[in-house]
C-alpha cells in the first residue's frame, strides 16, 4: 500500500519537474555552470569537512549562549579553523552582547488530590528569577495575548498559562511557529502589568514530548516591579495541566527558577574572506549564527549554518573557483537574544562604505535541501528564477521570494539581494531551542548537500551579479 502511493507520488513529482524544466530551460542552462555545480556537489559529498567540524563545535564546545565561556571558545575555534583553511583574511569584529545565565535547573509541579506531579519547564531567555523559594499560585489558561489582555485585573495573583498549540495542518512548520511565538515573546510583557505572578508558555513545537523549548522573551518597557518570571513547559505537561484544570480549576502550580541578567559582555563576530579577483571591494556574505541556546549543543540551530558557511569558502577553493567578488563567511554572534552581531556587521559595512551585493544565511537547520527564498528589489527576479533548471537536479525546487535570515536582515537595502537557505522543515521544531538539539540529530549527507547547495548559489551570484 505504502509503496504504491510512494511510486505514484514520485511519478507525479517527476512529471511536474519535467514540465517545469521544459518551460524554464532557456539559454541560461550554461554547460559551464552545470559542470561547476556538479563538481561542487561531488566534492562536498566525497571530501566534505563540515560534519567533522560540527562534531567539534557541538560535542567539544557545546551550547554557547552569548557571553558564556563556550561562546568565547566557539569564537576562538572559528578563527583558528578559517585561518588553518588558508582564507585570505580572518579577523574578529568586537561587539558587546547581553549576558543572561540560567543558573540552577528549574523546578515545577502541580498538585492533584495531594499528589505532586512534577513537570518539565525551562526559563525563557531574558526572564527574571522567581523569588528564592519559588512561586505558587492558581492558574488561568489562555490561548492568546488578546485573551489575556481582556482578562485584565482577573490575572492578579495568578500564573497565566499560554497554551495555543502549533497548527499541525500547516505544511511548513515555520508558519506554525510564527503563529504561536508571540505567546513566548510577549506573554510576560502582557500579563505582568496586570499583577500576574508568572507566565508559563507551551513549548514551541509540533512534537508532544517531555522537552521544554526555551527562546527569547521581552518585557518591553515594563517597570522592574511588573516583571514576572516566565518559563516554557513541555507540550506533554501542557496537555496534562490543561486537562487537570478542567477538572480542578483551583489547582495550584509551583515553579522556581534562578536565572539572571548580568552586565553586557564582550564578544565577537568571526569573519573569513576570499578576496575577489575583479571586484575586491564588492562583497557577498554567507553566514549563520555562532551563539546557541544552552540546553542542547546547538547542532541544528545554528551549528549547521556555521559549518556550512565555512564549507562554502573551502569548496570554492577546492574546486579552484576564483570568485570575482570578495566572498565572506561570517559567524554572527548573538542572534538568539539580541542580534548584536548582525547589527554590528551591517553598521561597520555602512561606516566603511562597503558595497554588499548579496548575502545568504543558513539558519533553518541542517536538513535535506529544498531551495532558497530571496528578498530583493525585484530587479534580479528573472535572473534568479532562471537558475531553477541548474538547481533542480539537486532537488532545489523551492526557489521564490520570501524571507532571508535574521543576521543578514540589517544589511537590507535597495541594491542588495538577501537569501535564506531552505532545508526541509518537518523535524526542525522537534529540536529547536531544546535539550534535544544535539549532533546525533544531524545527518552527514543532508548537511553536506546543504553546504553544496549554498556554494552553488554563491557561485551563481558571483558569476552573474556585477
Ligand atoms: Zn537560529
């Protein structure tokens, strides 16, 4: 049964590809380009190094939250690696980053018929701690910021439980994330001013499991006394709590967390470049973010994007491709809780009057390549779409306008083309910001295919843009 459907759907995919190809293969399928791209994929798949680098970044250094000793180790690792690879210039760009620490592991439980049920939670990044002994209160469950705001003064003294789940019918999981993440970001901001004593947020994932997912939150312009502790609760625990609240609306929830915000700490973006042969003063940037959350080892988010970006420059060299423009690999610091690295990189580019013609970010996991989305003025739309037949043999079929990446966003202008690498998204939010984001979840071949896809795009951008 399964095989029958698989075969049918495969055939229909092949037929639709053939249609696309016939319509779109014009003169742009240049023999030289298709040979170069084939060589890029061959070398990535037989002589790739990005998987071994990710092993070190994930397993030797581990989670690397901004300001942590691990983040500093990652900076040193990236600088040494790109220097050893013989890139023309490698340097550190200094920045100051927010420095939030989780402290001792969080605890939470609720009590039903005198039985204590422990539940997995984790503090959200930027949250304040609970008082020393924790906080205990009745719970009000809501499904949105709006619903919480309408309750207003009724929230006083309560723990507000944001429990709107991912919409599982959405095929692209980033859309489900986008539809829920306001609860995590602004749950405490909205409820603190009404005198709530805490905000608990359902983890941002499709998966129903016992792993809480952290992520950044904000208090906006709340006064210090209005800032309440906020945490993510695992989806399994969220379902259980919701069920129990229906039976016993007066149940009490307890949680304790010990996180705090320290003064900003010094850190760096790490930059490596190959100087362009024709236009050394025009730049194409490829990057990911070097910092990660602290619960896992940040293998998918965004260790994958980091090693792929470095691999792009290595694959260009290995294939003896001498780029016309200067190609930079940028390991951005502090995407997760501040974006200071991305902002600094764009600021300095402006200050030095650097001309940035294109940038590509990989920050959606190290999964099987699907394509790229791009954000530009419209001037290059036809050109980018004309590359589809060159990329289709590598299953890079999803090429269209859309977002790019948080770190390269600040470079946006009328003249730059920004790209986001798009891997398959089905498993990303199983691991995103959770203790399960570890090296063993990354498939070597998928990671290498991603690096080759990105290198091919950088090659085309370098070849066809002025
Ligand atoms: Zn990320």
